[in-house]
């Protein structure tokens, strides 16, 4: 078991280069199954979810080589339906194997996925979408089994709920189908655009990514390409909050400031100073942290993955704030841990009321999921005294070289094996 030991209360200062986006890299890695020949992916973050995805790809026959400038993948020898349960259950993104295998082979058999535990995480929209394209889907003994012996055919699909996962899977399943697919009420996240841009570079014909209506004209074949993944907006957002929470000043580079708009707006409302460059943002603390109201929503709304980190910042205020969760109603399990550090958070249904206590104190806490764990790191950096965070493997799922990046800007954080 690995732990972080943090001695907090030190303002962070300096620059952090933001890595490639985990939530774009994962669908793109699975999308390589659809392209023949070799692809080289650049700016793939060094995080354990990516390593798990690569293990899954290798287990189905992909050849993957780590190069100094990126990851080289050839999926010509992939066989469908053989990904082992032990690998697949490690990451939520293994659902993307279904869309990619159905798209290329018209058959799939994938164990129900793992990932962060926010309670029920249904995949009914993915399944309904595959069926609309002509696949027959059975759920049997924890596996999703799909067959489309006559191939997949373009269809008009309206998603009842905006779902990143279902939008990704239906893009993957339809790019090689016969005819035109229209995805309505699709997710608009930057990682959806990045997936579409990668597939279009491979020869796909996808338009409208980034809007709520995506059109996919099926093509016969895709080819491998060189592609650079976009920067990670959640990693950037986490360090923006860390700058504000530690009363420090950080310049985040290699980012797309536009992707940060909702986070930047809420930081400014809370009293933080944010200066925008072309590919950078400089964040410094204001005179005080003000109480604010936040509701998480699909992009371009405020991201659910930034909710726990903002709870930390708002706990440092002297005022009262609320955060309403619009995506995952069970996303409040971090609150108990934060309360042990001196926060005053009351959860009522989908809303957390945070009565700012002006500060936090270091105690032993546990990372309950990826972003909750990142929030505890921010809390530990801002808190007085020593914070010990256990179960940090959950944080390594999504933060590339977190300890090194934070130490470079003045944090006293150490990874220890216990
Ligand atoms: C979601 C977030 C994503 C975040 C990730 C991990 C959104 C829109 N999605 O992505 O930003 O990185 O969690 O925190 O913000 N749903 C169904 N049926 C389905 C699929 C989803 O009802 O078949 C519902 C879910 O219960 C949830 C909502 O749709 O309430 C969004 O889910 P979805 O976007 O698919 O989840 P992820 O792709 O994991």
C-alpha cells in the first residue's frame, strides 16, 4: 500500500506543465482497434488507467511499444472477445472495447466495467445505441455479449441523458458501419472532439463533435496516424485550485484555457485571480476566499470531476457555499474524510453545504476515489500540519507524476510504501 505524507501550509509557486488528458487518451487508445496499420500517440499521460488500457489492448493481441516520443500501437492482430475479466474490471473505459470490437469485428464479449465507485453506473444507453445500429446484445454472467452477423447500419440515436461514455461508444461502433449515424443529445466534452479528430485523421467522416448533434458517415476502412492528445483539463483544474488553496501562484502551461472556462469562472467568483495566456493560465490567491454556489453539469457546465477539489477550497473560506451534483449523486464520500480535517460539510440529497472554517488541519485520511483523493492532496497542501493519505493508487489512476510536479513548485509531499 502506498501513502502520501504531506506537510502543508506552504504556498505553491512556479510553473507546472499539464500532461495529456486521461479521458481523451483512453477512448483514443481503444479507437486504434478500428484502424489498420500503425498509430503513434503523443502526449499520452503516464497514469495507471492508461497502463491498464494498454494491458487490455495487449491481451487482445495489440502490439504496443513505448517510445520516447509516444506510444506506438498496431492492432492488426487483435481478436475480439478475449479480454480477461481481471484486466477489464480495473477501468471504466474498458466499456470502449465493446464499441471498438463491434465496429471492427461485429462481435464483442466484455466483462462489466470497473472504475471509480459513485454507486450505480449504468450502460443502458450504450446498449440501446448498439441495438439501434443492428447489434443484438445479451447480458450474461457479468459479461456484455454483442453480435451483429449482418454488420452495423447507420441509425438516428437520441440519448435520453447526456453521457460521455455512450457518446464515445456509439462513435466507435458507427465509424465503420454502413450508412449515416446521427447522435442527438450527445456529450460535448473536449475529449469527444479529440476522439473525433483522431478518427477523422484516420479517415473517418465525423462532423459536429463538440455540439450536441454528431453525424458519422460510415467508411470502409481506417488507417493508423500520428496524433497528439489534448491537455488534461481536470489535472489543470486541480492545480488551479491548489494554487488558490495554498495562497500561492502557479502558471500552468501547455493547456487550452477555453476548456477551463467554467472552472476559471468559479475560481474568480470565489476571489481567486486568474490571468489567461495563449496556452497557459496563471492562478494566484486573492485577498479572501468567498462563498459560492456550484452545480456540476455536462460540458460546457462545471465538471463533476472538479467537485471534490472545490469543496476543499470552499472549506478554507469564512463563508458558506453549496455544491449540487448534477451527474453522480453518490459523489460525496470524500466529505467524511474532509470533515476529519476540520471541514464542516453537510450533505442533503444532491447538495453539499460547506460552512467554511477558515482552515484545515492535517490528519490521516483515505482516498475514496480518484478525484476525492486529489482533493485530499489539495487539502493536505493547504492544511496546517501533517496529512497522511492512504490508498493513493486511486490518485495514480489519473495524475501524471503528481508528487514530482508538486515538489517542483514547493510542496512538501512524499510517496511512502507501507
Ligand atoms: C462521467 C462524466 C465525466 C467524468 C466521469 C468520471 C459527464 C457528462 N460525464 O463520465 O465528465 O469524467 O463521469 O467522473 O459529466 N447514464 C445512464 N445510462 C448510461 C450511461 C450513463 O443513465 O448508459 C447516466 C449516468 O448514470 C450519469 C450520466 O448519465 O448520471 C453521465 O454518465 P456518463 O457521462 O456516461 O459517465 P462517464 O462516461 O463515466
